[in-house]
C-alpha cells in the first residue's frame, strides 16, 4: 500500500517521502507509526496534518515516531533517571501539535517495537518508555499491554477539594453548561458527569467544547455516564466519549479513560473500587489505581494493541 501526502496541504516536499509506516490502533484510537531510530527525520506539522487527513491521506488520530531517547533533549533528560528507557514515543496530534502522552498510543508503540524486533518483551516482562509525559512502564500480557500511567492529580486542587468541580463546559447538543472536574494524567483532561445515556448520545463532539476556566495548555474533554449499578463484582463501570485536544472526537482515549475513572471514583467517595472498566465507542479498557513507588497513587491502563497495515509514503 502506498499513499502521498496531499499537495495542497503540504506544498513543499514531504520529509516522509520514501519512509515506511505502520497503521495501528488501540480500541479504535488510531495512529500512523514510523521508526526513526537515529533521529534522521525532520517531521513538520504540515506533514502530520497531511498524512492524518482521513480523506486526502491515510487517516489517523495522530502520528507516532519511534526514536532512541538520546536523540532528543527530552529523552536525554529522562535517561538520567532511567537509563533503560531506550525508546522515546514522539507523539503528534492530527493537527501537527506535540502531545505529552497517549495511553492507547503507548501500547501500540510498544507493540510496534516488539513486532519489528526493536524491543524484546516477553509476556509478564516490563519496559520503560520515554514520553513527554515522563517515563511510562509497560507490561506485556496475554491479551495486550498494561501501562503504569503514573500519578494523577487535580489541575485546580483548591477548587476540586472544596466543590468537587472546578469548571463549566458548554457542549453543542447539551442545553446548558455542565460542571466538570479537571485532572492531569501528564496531559490535561476535563471530566463532565452526565446523568443519562441519552445526554451522552446527544453531545455533538465534532465542535470543540468551551471550557471555563480552561487549563493553560488547553484540555481534552471526557463525558461520562455511570452504569447502573455503578459497581459490579467489585469493578466500577462507566461509559465515556471524548473530544481530544487538537484532534476532535476519537473512538478512545487512554489517558482520558484514566481521568474519567479518577474523577468518577472521587465523586463516588469512600469505598469506591480500585478497578474500573471504561466503555468507549471503540471498545473497553481497564483502569486500576495502586500505590506508586514515590508514595503517590498511580493509575494503570490495560487494553489491546493492534497493527493493521504497512506501507511507504510516496
């Protein structure tokens, strides 16, 4: 399979010409992946926009470059704390902007490394991956990968502690602005709780929601409806849709699922479970809360990673 970045979107010769790529997804959150171990590519935002375009390019929620950590300043800094983090997940949103981290993307990224022989990872073994959101430890399982996403925290801690919400979100398709809670998973999220599945279905997420106040770097917005009952067999259950910053609505968002579970667990109060099942349009991911090595609560994300096609850019 071959494709050409659209000339109208990328008037100069593309830095990706002649480069091999792989298409993959995690619960429908899809990515174009390229391997650039020695950091030889100079990828422009226009190149990313062109190939991620779903009508004129390949189509994806973002582009991920696999590059050895020592070729990037951010990677070299992370190698100081974890010398085993050989590989850096260089992730760009579909609009060409850089992103700190992607929970679904890091699973697909590791699966690409394993599948191409760039990383050896037996079932039950772990690997440290460098990202702009810090080091992420990925464990291979029988049916996919689990990622320690690190600690979660409130973006506006004073407001969250006093009112359980810290912002209002205006959404096309919903009649009035809804209260929300902003949570950082290394990247920013704003979680909106809805009462009924019909409200979740009514939200028109091709239009960016208006968040007030918004985190400084913008935010991803998750809309969450609890199942009835919320907890079944010790597992919390929610349904979620998401508008991703720089992308639009996606079928799944890994860090968003973690933020949605964290917010719902906070709202549920004492006795809320540690394990959560988050249903997204592209499937189901698992979220688990556990103690981290530095004494803070961490979040782990588990789910499948699928590679679907390979090709070369023209």
